[in-house]
C-alpha cells in the first residue's frame, strides 16, 4: 500500500474514540453520587444534613462538564459557586455562573473569577459549609490573582508568556506561578480553613502529584522559595519578567506558600478521577480489542526535546514492528514535548512533533504519526494536533511548501492545514495532556 491514507484515518479514529471514552461527565458520575442525604465521593461518605450549604468552585478546561455532573448529582442541595473555564461545550450549568478565563495567558475574567472565589470562600468559612473544588488542567492561567495588588494583569500575562516560551517544563512553570499567585499553591483553600473541603481532579500531569494540576490551588505546596529562585535564575526570567515583578523578586518580597497543617488538612480530601494514564489505557483497549493491533505504551517517552522525542518514537515503533513481523503495530505515549517558540506562526508542540517525525519517515509507506492535545487546542492554533505519513513531505513540496521554513516560523498549523492533515476537534471540555499515536502496518488487521 503506497502512502496509506487509511493509516492516517485509523490514527484519527483512535484519537477521537479515546476522547469519547474519557468524557468528563461520565467520569465524574462514576465517582460521585447522591443517595438521599448521603453524598458518596470515591470511598468517602458524607451526611449532607451536617451542612448548611454546599458550594462548588470549578476551575479548568474540564470545568463545565465537571460542574454539570455535580449539579446533576446534588440538585437543589447545591447552594452556589462558580465555574471558570476556557470554553463552554454543551449546555452551561444552571446554578453556577460561568466565566471565560484566558488561556494560555490570563485575562480580566481570570482576575474576576479569582476575586469572586476568594470573596465567596471568605463568606463560607465555617464548619457547616461543604466546598467541592473541581480542578482540571488549564487553571493556571484561567484563574488568577497576583500575590501583590500592585501587580497588574499585563504583568502576569507577561510572566505567563515568558514561562510558556522559555523552555521550562510544566512543573517548573507551576512553581513560579504558585509563588506569584494569591490562589495557587494551596492559597485558595486557605481562604476557608474551617470549611469541609473535597477536591476532585482531572489531571493534566503525568504523575500522582496533584499539586501541579492548575498549580495546586487546594493543596499545601512542597516547593520552596529556594526552588522558585533557582528556576527564575535557570531560565534568566528576571530579564524577561516585567519590571514590577522583577522588583518584588529582587527585594525578597515574595511570601512562602502555605505549609501542611494536620489539624487543617484533616478537613480536606483529594480524589484523582482521570489522568493521561487512564486515557492511554482506554486507547490501548480500543486498539487491541477492536483492531487487533499489537500495542506498546511507551511510559518512558513523556517529556523531552521535540526533535529527540520525534526520533525516539519512530525508533521505538520500528523496534516494535521488528519484534512482530507481519503484524500491525501501535505505539502510544502521552505527556508534553518541550518545544520552545521560535517564530510568530501558528502551531504548537503536537503539530511540530508530527512535522519533525514526517521529515524522518523516508520512503516507509506503512507508518502514520498523530499527536494531539486532549483539550482540543495545540499551542497558538485552532487545531488539536496533526497527523502525517510518508507522503506528507512529498505532498507538501509538490505544493511549494518548505517544511523547514514552517519549523523556523513555528507555523506547523498552516503547514498541516494546507495539506488537510490538521486534527480539528474544537475545545473538548477535557484536558489530560497530549496523546501520541504511531501506527505501523495495515490498519484493521
């Protein structure tokens, strides 16, 4: 088979079906239910008659779906709250106002959402209040308030822009964001220390450290001022940050984050509902049971420089095929490659990963590569990601497109848009990092 469009289609189908299998409301409903006056969250059971009010604060790209599921479970028992997200997919919640924060940079609604949440929690700080925090990825910019009122929205937008473009991994970015924020690193939960708090997470990190989801608004942090200062120095951020932020840092005016406190923390519980590993597990089941592919999940290929990761994935796929001659094989991985922005084009780490992989495919007609964000958004572009095969570079050159120029401009979206190989989903209302699919052999065998 020459230039297998079927393999590209199969990769797209696997990605879309995986998204359907990890749909947010279904995931929340599986973990949270209300029977009469008893609320069950995972293994926890709470008597709702013990509380005068129940408040939900939903933050992140999965915020709307999580809030709808909680509304469905609690009904009139839900007293109020708010949702801050990047886009409303489906019907908005009925009982909770929705604010559209900025992503990847905060906007005025991000500030207003954090101000409103802090005011709400300040009024709800008593033992007969139950607060449900619904936390998902993207909250680091969608929900924001500076640690010092002298800092402005443009200041924090410049901070985030510098972090996104400096090459730092997500964990490092979050250490900086937490220290400069009034709502991250446990500071949001600290606004209502006497209330009973339950946090539910849809995680966009590849470990069990929930402190890194949305920069950890409800969990006391383990990072220190020394960690913060080391990251600022490593990426030369003082030079890139606005003058007001740099002045605070230089003056030693950044306060430490809340630390764990046994008396306070016994009123708080935390539940992970969904993460990238769960998405990979669903993708694996679909690929094995419905297509009969030989599947390997590359758990070690999570984060790394984009060019190195593209080569490593292709080498791993070739090795998988060599171990199973005559079989269709599928390599899956998740996480986020490191892809500093070099130009002013449209694109993101997923599309650049696919473009770099395409440049290394050579004459192999039996390979397809897809990488896409489960949130439906890849960098500064309308696409979730892209898909390529051995025909990609030839088709591009026939149209006068020079792949190397698109890489230089960080313009991978327009490269794949022209070829019809951008993966377009729109915002999905979910966010469990990226999913990479590499297929080798005949699809459907």
